C-alpha cells in the first residue's frame, strides 16, 4: 500500500478510536471482573507489622541466609545477605528487628575477623585463624536461627552492637 504525500496514512485494519480521557475529578471505573487492580505506593507509611509466628520465621531466616552465604562464599557474601535482610525487615516488628540486627552484627564481626586473618596470612597465622572465624560465624548463625525459631531474644557472644 503506498500513499502519496498529499494523502493521510490510513492503516489497513482500523482498531477503532481512542476513548476520550475521563473528566477531571471523576472516579475511574472498576477493573474488569477477574483482574487484580494495581496497587498504589504510599511512601512514608510504616510497613505492616508481622505476626509473631512470621517474625520468628524471618528472624531464623536472617540467620540462615547469613550462615548459608557465609558457608558457600567462604565468608565474603554473608554481609550482603544480612544487610539486605536488615533493610527489608528492620521496621516490621521488635523481635524480627532484633534478630536481623544480630545477624548483621555477626556478619560485621566475621568480616573484621576475616580481614585481620587475611593480614595475618603474611606471618602464616592467618591460615589458622581464617577457618576458625568462618566456623565460629556459621555456628553463631545456627544458634541465632534456633533461638529465633524458639521465640527467644538473643545477643550473640563476642559481638558488639554495631547495628541496633
């Protein structure tokens, strides 16, 4: 189909006209049956609080994810996992905040211990301390996960409160 410059382009199949926009201040029509309406974001509102059972599960998950990331990455990615869990769940309840903060504090201590161990590798001591720090970190996360699933607040030993 060719058009000359003086003739307007017309598609082969017309799909109809575009409906005019609704007038200002009118309520949009409800969505068709069987569809999910889009959710609007409400920035600045506090996130919904979690149920006590969910708080226990998320607290245990924060420690479990930190332990798994520490185990599989040799101690290098556990901090990222704990930090993500902290930013997502820190405002969802006091119990879950306590456990995600503890998981992040454990990861900070693991990171400090691993950096010191890496420096000590120059004098060969770091080859002994690195696996010890790695194992202690994983054990602390396992204990934290068990405490969280039992609904107990817990303060990891040898871990200052960097994050509260």
